[in-house]
C-alpha cells in the first residue's frame, strides 16, 4: 500500500521516528495499528447503545426530562437533558452529577464533563450535558460509575434530599 502524505505529516513522522529510533514508515504503522485497534474495540453501534443505556439509567431521576444524545458514533459523545429547576432536588442532582462526572479528586479529572448548555434565546432554559472528554469512552462505563455514587432508587426524592 502506498500513502500520499503532506509535507507536515511526513516531517512529523520523521521527527517522531528519530525520537523513537524507528523509521518514519514504522511510526506510521504504529499510529495506524493503534487506530485500527480502537476501531475494533468499539465496533459500530457500541457508543450508540452506551448512550441509550446512560439515558435509560438517568430517566428515573424525577427532575430530568427531554433526553437527547449525539446521533453518530464519533470518538466523542454527549447526552443532554432538561432540568426542572422548580424541583426540590434539582440543585442536589446538579451538584451530585457535577462532583461525580467532573472530578474524581482535586488532582484527577475524569474523562467526562457535566455542564449547562445555554439555549439559543434568553428565554430558553439551560439544558445540561454529560459529554466524553476522552476518545472512545464507553458511556456504559459512566453508568457503572454513577450506579455506585447516586442514590438508590434514583426516583426516590427522599434519597436525593438526604445527600449533603
């Protein structure tokens, strides 16, 4: 197989090859093999199914509604929803999701972000989004983390109220 590469890409392969003490062709093979392995690990549909499972998991939370997700299996994904701010647990849900999706500790960031997404007009409510910040993170892994940290059952208002 022959590949046509731009000058900048070829120069990068040469530079990285020198650092690693391999040929530019060997470096290109490493990069392509790594990408191929990622594609094999996440065949088509895995991320879509994972997003569906994350939405299914969060659906019982009383103040969350109108779920949506990125529609294509790209390397990065997102799930969004509306938050009923009149709910007595709304800000506990926001705080809990933020703590469990944005940071593991002060020193260690997780491969997800939880954040508000403003509407197109000032009258539109904020939507909230959970998104991957690492390529090919399986949303099912996020479900596993949250199952350990969120109140049980998710539909129980009193369980949410007991959170600090």
